[in-house]
C-alpha cells in the first residue's frame, strides 16, 4: 500500500460526523440532472480553484438548483435516502442537517411533512438530528405561526440561523432562540463566516446558541476565542466551503488551524456539497494536504464531532474509543 492509500484508508476507517449540512445544499447531482439536464456537467463551482464573487453569487446559484428539485416531501425523502447512503459509505456515523425555512416560505412545502420525509429516510446504522434553518428575516407574518408550531415538532432537534450574515439581526430572533431552548430544542447560529469576531460575540450574547456554524473569523479576536471556550461552544467549520466562498480565505491560510491549536472544539463538515462538490472525506484530506493536519490531529477533529453530538454518553464512548484505537495503530 502506498503512503497516500494508507492515509486515505485511515480517514475512511475513522468514525466521523457531519454536523453542518444544509439539507437542500446536499442535493445529489443525479437528482438535479433529472429536472435540469443542463447539469450533465457539474456546476463550475466544483472546480478546486473556483471562488464565488460574494454570498449573493453563491446564494443565487444554490437557490436556482434547490428550487428545481425540492418541490414535494417525496422529493425530500428521495434525496435523503441518497444523502444518508453516502454518509454511511464514508463511515459517517452521526449527522446534523438543517432544512431551510425558505423552502416553506417561498417553495410552498409543508415543514412538518418535510421533517417526516427526511426522518423516514434515516437508515438504522446512522444517527441523524434534523434542524430548521431560519434566515435573518425569516419571521415575516406568514411564517410566524409556522415557527411557533415548529417548536412542538417532536422530531425537530433544534434550530439554526441561516442566510446572509450582514442582514440585520431582527428583534424577534433572541426571543425565539430562548423559546426554542425552553421547548427543549438545541440552538445553533451561523456567524463568523462573512462578519467578524464582533458579530460572533454579539450572536453569543444575544442568541446564546449552543453551537456556532463556521465561526472562523472568531480567530481575529483572542477574547472571542476565549469566550467560545469558556462557554464550551463548538464550531462546525467547513474548510472547502470557506476556500471557495469566504473572502480572503483559502485552505492554505484557513483559520481552523489557529482555532484548533487554541483548543477550540472545531468539527469539519461539507456545508453545501451541490455547490462545492465536496464530501466529509474531502474535508479531512484537504486539511492534511493544505493545512498540515497529522493523523493524530485528524483523529482529534473526528473526536470533536462526537463530543458535540446530541448522543447519549455510551454511544459517544463507543465511537471515541474506536477513534483512539485507530489513532494509536
Ligand atoms: Zn452553513
């Protein structure tokens, strides 16, 4: 076996998690092609050196693809079966994925039905927690009743703040995040991808999320990094997504190195694979190739995923022990 093959085998064998995955952004290319034959070739953004001009460029292309497929709960179910099969093929054992409230608001699907459709596709070997992703202005009059109802959806694990970070953080948000926690839901928020460390701090203070999605720019202020650690908040980082979308960031200078070395609980995920052409495995390989992560460090990243996972302690112990065994070989 060559060294490269052995390294790939090590990553494959590691029990892994994916905790930052936009469900609609994980649309399999094969399904997109059924409704949009012009995608016989993958999107241009799958190229390694592709860089989106800005968030609007990314969002416009993503929405165009997503709305072409996700029109019914049946289509969510069909996509979910393929998405979760790919997780199992990569030895991913635990997934957190969020579906977008925008598909309820603008696509006309029923949120409760979408949740049930995704849930019904979960294979027995995979643990999946499903979240509702809500954009900054996602609580208009038509959506208020849906958001209130959603806190009673038994199979909904939690909520996540999505969408353009530079749009105003509206007054309803903090109240809703608090209400979600009172209803037993886990709370996340996107911050620190486009807006800086000040915004991460503001989100921590106002929304008090239990996890931050991205959080990369927290590295710009050591006091924010310290606050993240003090609160025990994990960061669900997506290096390849950031490489192709985040201004000024590439894999070669990615803040995950600084955050990891500072002792922050960082995990790795693919974010929106239909836009970036990536997998969880690609994220580990990229960090090894471009950011100097060793086998032991990749094993620690995998550990972090299970440490933050919404799993009972005995389930965590099983996967953590397996990671430790593989790292010691
Ligand atoms: Zn995201």
